[in-house]
C-alpha cells in the first residue's frame, strides 16, 4: 500500500486573490500577451529597482534570450556551475556555445567558486553564468571583479532568488541580465513563466524582439491602433507569456515579501532543530541576509548516494516528500563525454537532501520532519540499517 503524503515538499500559496486576478483576465477576453504582461513587468522592475523587466514564457526561454541578446556565438565558452538545474547549461548549448562547468565553493556554500572560475578562463570565454543556489547569493563582488578584469559578460540565473540580498544589494540588479522562473514550485508561481531583468536599454529592446519572432509590434499593440503593421528584424522565437499567467504573477508579487518572511522564520526553526546533528551540514547556516529561501537543503557528512537514498526512503515511508537539488549536470549522459574535476559538486550532488519548505508549512509538520530525519540518521549510523522504497 502506498504511504500517504503527510508533509509535501512544496505547497502552493494560492487563494481567492489569484482566482480573482485570473478571472478578471479571462472576462476581459484578452488572454495572450497584453496589459497584464505590461503591469506584471512594471511591478517586477519596480520591486527589484531595475530599469527593465521583460516577461517570458519560462526561465529556460529567458536564459536562451539572454545569451542570444549579449551576442554569444558558436564556439564561445561560458563558465557556469554544474550544481544547477540542467536548463542553465542547456541554454548555453542552444546558442551553440560550450558550457564550462565550474566547482562550487564548499558544502557550506554551494555556489560557484570564484577562484575556480579564474582557472577556467581562456581566450574563448565570453561570459559567466551564475546561479544563486536556493536563493543564497553567489560571491558577487569577486565575480563582478573577474568579469571586469577579463571583459566578460555576466548573466544571473536568479530562478531561486527573487528579492534575495547580497551585502544589502538586491540580487539580479548588477549583472548584464538576470533571469527568473515562475514554475509552479518557485517563490512566485504562475505554472510556467519567467522574467528577464536588465538596466541596459539595448538588451531590453533586443529581448523584447526575440521573445516574439523578432516582430516590431505585438498583436495587442496593433489591436489598440498603436501600429498597423510590423516588420521582422531578428530571428526570434515565441517565448511570450500569456496574460492569464501574468495576472497570476501580479497576485503572487503582492504576497512575496510576507511569504519569504515566513520561510525565513521556518528556516530558523529548522536550523535550531537540526544544528545539533553532527552528521548533517546545513548550507548557508550562518547567512543572515534577506533571502528568498527557495529551498531548505541539508547535506550528509561522510556519506554517499546509497545512504542518502536510504534516508530519503525512510522519510518517504513516514509520509515526508524530499528532493535533490541537484544531480550534477556534468554527470548527465548528454554532458558526460568530457572529464571535469568537480569534487565538491560531486560530493554535494550525491549527499544533499532537500526538505519541505513553503510558507504554509506548519511548525508541527516541520518538527515532525526534524525528528524523522534524526531517527533516520540514528538508525543508519548507529544501527547500520538501510531502507528501501519498494514497499512504499
Ligand atoms: C536554477 C534553475 N534554472 C533554470 C530553471 C528553468 O526554469 P523554467 O522551468 O521556468 O524554464 C529552473 C527551474 O526549475 C531552475 O531551478
């Protein structure tokens, strides 16, 4: 018999606000890109304090547009982490460039290691593509400095990091282009969706063209009489966000700060409960800055993927959903034809467990997760027990 899920990994914070916004859009009878997109973009740009925000149908599309916009060409090298979602690296392939995978700094700070970035720079390197793991910022000062000294562009995969701070500065505001995701389990959920932000007028104009076939006007503008025809000036894509999703995004933006504040309180409680477990490392444990807290990762010390699998099965049997962020991208079959020396990434990727975190996670359930993981580790290390998921 299948165990019932008691604590899911993620839960959507939707209520009547999202219902009202989407209903209004449906009733307006304009459901593709239009006024809700414009409103969503303006609110997003204002929230981050950037000049431009361009709504896109996904972050994968946003990353593709970002790399096309900054002029990446065939054979160029882009340095990026391997500890990320595969879309980060795939977007580099979409523009016929080569991802050069870089190790993370440490188990405690699993963001791209600036010292290792320096070792990977060659005459072919054109950009660095960073990812703010779990919403916790990369070492931006060092990375910006490397980009300036080597004349490299900087793109941020900020999917996990809306409103996160780095030394008091807002993530996503200091690079050439930053990209966000609104996939259902993200801090801002629209089902599918993404955003490009930039302070550069040229990048903004180019991204707008590329998102809609390189056309000089949108059908909404034409329907309002703002233009009668269009030209096609770039080889663009259809990466438009529809107005139904944009209206969900508008409702989600209104909740974001409060949602994050609650996540921060829950994270504090997790840390209080789990710090005493010697066998666990809690990444970014001492990070006190405002952070999106997209996920709550823990890493098993002196462990491997077999024990990690066993502990996840024990939790699963207790009705607790967990995940892995992430399998190392350079070990996937489409990327593993080349040797990469990424020991920290490989250890992290095989021993990390993502525990449930979302603003409406009850403290009771959080404590249940903590006591269950303590039990699992005790049984694994002291009683030498292993668990499998088969009877689940
Ligand atoms: C780090 C990272 N990059 C890129 C993506 C791709 O985003 P999307 O699903 O919106 O295309 C995700 C989404 O899971 C992500 O977590």
